[in-house]
C-alpha cells in the first residue's frame, strides 16, 4: 500500500527535497527507492566529502544520467549513523537516518544558482548531508531487544535507507560503532558476536559534556527551569554558557564542572541516584516497572513514612532555624516504629518518600558543589528525571532553598541522551559538531510504539502500522485524548514541601517520550534570513500561546477546522478507502497532538501559533497527504487567470498614483481567499471566486485599520519635488493560490518590474493549506506572462520560462533589457514563516534586496507583525479572524493591514 502511495508521486513532487519526506518506514523507503530508480532521479550524495573511500563504488540508476548517484559502500561515513550509551539501567541509542539528497537541480533552481551563486552555503568545505536524528532507549537488562532493533533497522550498516543497503552491496565487513557508558566495555563481545560490529569506546564523562554542550548550543529551547509546576524555557547565550555544573542522574550520579568544549572535571558524584530509587522502590513496593513506581508516588503521602519536624516538635515549626513543621526531618524516620511492618505502609507513600529523599539529596549535593566551585547554573540530565514534574520541582526547590536563590536548576529536554549524543558527536567528519540551531527542525511524528507502553522509542515504521496504532489507540482509551494534567506540587516554604496533589494521578506512559522529544531533522541548507534586523531578539510569533485562553481559542479553531480539512485531504488522494483510512488516522493523530499540548503546552518546546499551524501540515504529510488543497488551488488558479487580462488592462488605463492604490487594494482584497479561515470557508458557499473577489474589492475602504499606504506611495512615487531611486530588488513573500497570487501579488510584482525593480517571488517549499508553492509558481507565471509583456520579458530574464532558460544557457540571450522576475522557495511547509530558518536560496536572494513585502495573515500577522528588517518592509494582509483583529488592533473581521516600515536603523 505504501508503494502505491509513493508511486503516485509526480515528477514535480520529487523535486521537493529535504522537507518533504517525512515518513520513515522500511517499505515506504524501499518503494521510494524503486521509484527513483525507475524514473532515474539523479541524486547527489557524499561525492564532495573529503577522504572518500571509493573502492567498490557503484553508480545507481541510469548511466545516462548527468548526475548519477554514486554509491560508496566502503565510505566510512555510511556507518557513522549510530551511537550508544550503555548505562547501568538503560541503553540509549542515537541514530541518524539520511535524507534523500535533493533530487537533481531542476531548471528553476539552476536559474537561482546561476544568479545568486548559492553554493557552499554553509561556509564549509564540504556539504553535510541532510537527515534525521532519532532517539531511542531500551532497558539494559533487555539488551537483546536492543540488538534486535539495531539489526532490524540495519543501523550498524548505516540503516535500511543507506546507499549500500539498498544497492544490495555487501556492507563493510566489520563496522565500528561508537559507544559509551560501562556497557561499552561490558558488552563489547556481545555486540561483536551478535552483530559483527566492533565497539569503539568513548569516555563517558567526555560524552556527557559533549552531548550537553551540543544540545545547549544547537537546540533553541533545550534548557528550562521547573518551579512549582511551571516550565519556562531558558534562552542560553552561547557566549555566556560556561562555566556550569552538569549533574547527570543515571543509576548513579556524576557531577561535572564544565568550563568549555572538552574542558571539564568530574568534581563529585553520589551513589544515591536513579538506581537507588528504582532498586529500593522495587524491593519495597513490588512494582514491576520504574514508571509504575513513579506513578504510585503521585498518590503518595510521605508524611506517613517520613518523620517531619512537626512530628518531633509537637506539630510546631522550628522557626528559629527556618524549618516549618512540614519539613522532612528524617526520611523514612517513621519506619522506626516497632509496631509496624512493611505491609503496614502504603506503597504509594513509600514511593513518594523515596523519591523526595533522593531528589532532595541530589539537589542539595549539587548546590554544595555549585557553591564550592562558584557556579551559578546547574543543568540536570539523566533518565532519573523522566520529565517528571514533581522530581524537577523537588530538585529545583532544593537548589533554590539552599542557595537562597543564588543558583538555578535547569533541566534538559533530551535529559537521558547526553552521553549517547556525545558518543555520536565523536565520529569524525560527519560535520555535525558545528551545527547551528537554524539547521535543526524538531518534528513530532505520531508513530511511537505506544503499544503496551513497553518498547521505548523508535517511531513506528510502516504507515500501516501507524494507522492501526491510531485506530487501536482510540478504542483503548484516554491517555492522550482525555489527559489528566499533572498537578503542580505546592511548597510551604521554609524547607517544607507539600505532597503532590492527588489529582495528578496519571503519569504519561514512558513510551510517549516520543511526544516529549521529537525527531531532529537536520536540514543543512537552512539559514538565518540575512535581512533580519536583530536575529538574536527576533521572535516570529505575534500571539503568545502561554496565555491559556489564547491557547484554548486556537485549539478550538484547529479542532473545528479538522473535519473539513480531512474531507479535502481525502478527496485530494482520490477519495479511496485507503485515503479515508489515512484521513481518519490523520484526524486522530492531530487531535492526540493537540490534546497533549493542551495538557502541557511546553511539551514540544516553546509553543507558538506558527508551531501549531505547522504541526497540522506535518501531520498531513505524515499520513502521506501531499497536497490536500491541490484541486482547489488549480480551480482557483484557472478562474483567476481568465480575469487577469481585463484587470491588467484596467490597471494600465490608470495614472501611476491610482494604479498603485488599486494594486495594493487588489492585494488586500484578494487575500480574502484563505482556506485556513473559518470565515472564508463560509464565504465560499455564497458565491463564485470572482464574485467574492469583486465584492471584496468593492468593500475596500480607506483608511484601513493599519494604513501606511501614503508612506509607501511616497517612497514609490515620490512627493512633489522629492523623488527616490526605485527599489533595486524586492522580495515578495506570497500567500495563497488563485486570486491572491494571480490578481493580487502578480500585478503588484509587475508594477515593481515596470519601475525597474528586480522581483523575487518567495513561496513555500511545501504545500500548506491553499498556499501557492515555489514549484507551482513558474507555471502560473508562464500562464500570466501570456497576457503580459512585462511579465514575459522579466520571467525570461529571470530564467523562469523553460524555453528562455534553455536559450539563456546557450548564451544566446546574454543581455536581456528587462529586470528579472525570479521564484525562490522559502524552505517552509507552513502558512507562517520563521525567519530564523529559511532556505539557502532565499538567504542568497536576500543579499541585496532593499524591499520585502510580506503578504497574508500567516506571514505578516501571526508571525512577523512585529519583526524588524534591515530593509524597507511592507506588510499586507486582510484579517480573517475576528479575535486576531481585536487582539492586534482592536479591529474587526475583514480589516486590512498595510504596514510600511522603513529599514530598521542598526548600529
Ligand atoms: N523505563 C525505565 N526503566 C528503568 N529506569 C528508568 C526508566 N525510566 C527512567 N528510569 C530511571 O533512570 C535511571 C537510569 O538513567 P540513565 O539511563 O541516565 O542512567 P544509566 O546510564 O543507565 O546509569 P549510569 O550512567 O549510572 O550507568 C534509572 O536508574 C531509573 O531511575
Ligand atoms: C559509575 C558511573 C559513572 C557510571 O555511569 C555513575 O553511575 C556514577 O557516577 N556513580 C556515582 C559514583 C560516585 O561518584 O559516588
Ligand atoms: Mn549513564
């Protein structure tokens, strides 16, 4: 079935590259491979890496290809994909699965490359390859499960999607795998016998530090504080990271003073750690799993087991030394009672008492070390923490209390994977060591093996499996669809610590760790948009979703929109039974994600509206809906193209001033066509596209809610004597298909071209709602160019028209008199844009731009409404959401925004 899906791919889609392909499963991958072999998709892989081992190199696909894939089975890079941390309790696995490299450069990209010279974009001498970092864990006692997993995915041979595996070439004889932790020594022979691999042992402390440093530098919202149930992400300044204390709470606890990359000292440790909690807890409560033990603690009352200050002082505080009656005076102190046996204590109470004892103790020792070494920041890692609110609060409380607020406890989202990541980083030359935050995109696939809650980590492979899991899941119950929020524990101050409220009686299953850390997609070609005035303080989201009512509102909007979206998505895939099944699974997956996030908004890192909107698109892609609005987009494009000639004629009959106003009005009016907006979807039932467009045009009345048109006009046309040079180059960030692009943005682009301004249309790399994509634009421009000389000549000059492109390459059209019109992709598959992560071709195109126009709600209101740029910026949008209108400027539905901001002054 998966094969059918992939076989439906059109040539156009195969050009979408890195961001598109999301579903990783064996069958699917193989299906895709077949397709690419059949259609001879030329792919470039590691051919420009240094020190290649080219022995037994083979060419994949058709030998006539100009850029055939060269497989290098002996190239050691192919196996630098798996690293392990084998600890006393758990085995942690980090593995890298490679993306298909962007298939052959299509002509649009070649044109971009020729003009902007987009190469070597990362300023490194060789390109690093795109791919994904996965995080998986197993119990050390179940080493066999781990070996089976590695073997089933062929991770020791570079993974089932590796070139050598797929080409059926016998892989490297004795692959080497980096591993750290005690088990790297203890189990080296087992690995050799079972998998035929050699373990390359890496120092454990070294790896912990390397992993922590990598995470703190490369992942934007990795570190957070956790106090009184409240999680707050901490923006770490890379230049002010060291020194810090790293406390890794595994079975045992290591405390490491970190002064820099590779500069550290293990200053302390304690044998009272995670193993102690789980070991003692198991003996005392008969729990069968760590999670069961932790879950018990949530209903515990430790005062039944612990001796409190109040127990000793007859119910009173010992305020003279700052101890409240509820402070634990002696953990397990009540168990000295001669009249009670173990069976007289509730397991819940024992578990909580133990958890508090150990967390508090670790917090206290950490503080003492921080004090001794003069360190203000303490990062806690290790799987003992388990993302558990109470544990983190206890540790934070201890640090805060003892240091009188001088030291701060912080936690890491990838808590238990520091060592494994460090081991992974220790492979030479994979180029990941200097990765930047903007090259990593975290995604949350809905495929973790929740089944039974026992297997830890790996995403469900097969789409089919994924769907049946979703189906099973809904029957099974409530874990995600009706989550019980974790109740924040209360503190009483003065060293006292209330027991956690018994409301929070459910611990999220450990398997849902996949819903806490996602897969890290490495997209080496992403860059920070060079025209951002201040990338450091840039925040894409306008609306703060940490406001609970705001969050709930947008969740409702998304939930209510889902049924219609599913209809469209299913129809876009032919409405088959398979499509229906996938549609159903998509809806469940999305609602599961939403439920998870409403329960804990910060579960996936800092949450903004842009993330939510992108999550929806990612979910669609995960269930192989490639373009839900494809037929709607086509229909609207056709309808709009028929109106275009009349519109252009009308515009040409106007004077410059009227024309500019009409053009901007036109953009605003045509921005009404937005399938992401409830108000607009309702409108669609009321008339044809053209009728709605005319109606919308008629309603345009200035002043708009935000109306800087006169300022823009002055800059464009001058004022009286004052004249300006026309803009040199404008980047137009376009939004929707149909009227929006064809009757709105294209005519505006044409006006700029007419004035001698070079125009770059910037569009999505992947579909999102009814947004036009960079892959659809050339055809649209070509159609529009049939009605317009300016567009035709500029499109030719920009290499946008295929025939013209061929000529240009032959050098026949050396000098075209027209300014070029180009199309670049933005690197996103979302209705919003985060300027910290854009495609390298956009970054290159932006270099000498002096005007950017952001169009549409997603790009200019939800995100970037407050963004400042180094060049002039025009933000144009019609507000199709009443709440947003009220929130932003006390406005109304269908208000228009025309915000013109001259280049930000920068020092
Ligand atoms: N599913 C689980 N099974 C067992 N322990 C778990 C689980 N989840 C969390 N833990 C806790 O995490 C601890 C192990 O953490 P971690 O994996 O960081 O250490 P380790 O590498 O196994 O130990 P060490 O570094 O001391 O050798 C356990 O002792 C337990 O307290
Ligand atoms: C022995 C290690 C380093 C193994 O990971 C860890 O379990 C640990 O730091 N234990 C604490 C030993 C101590 O310093 O008391
Ligand atoms: Mn460890």
